[in-house]
C-alpha cells in the first residue's frame, strides 16, 4: 500500500495498522492513499 504524506509529500510504502499511518520522515499522521496506476488500454486480439 502506497501513501503520500500531506506534509512533506514523501512517498511511503507501508501496511497501515488500525488506520494509523505515520510518516517516517516528518511524523505527520495524515497521509493520502496513492491511487494505483491501472492501465486502461486493452488490446483486442
Ligand atoms: Zn511527511
């Protein structure tokens, strides 16, 4: 699970426990979930 800190914009890859996600860089406690990049292109054969 990837998160982005709202304070320092550091990208953190971690598993949240009890929804407590703390930035290891600045100890900010509110991080945004980074939306997974999903390829939308489908090739029809
Ligand atoms: Zn941070």
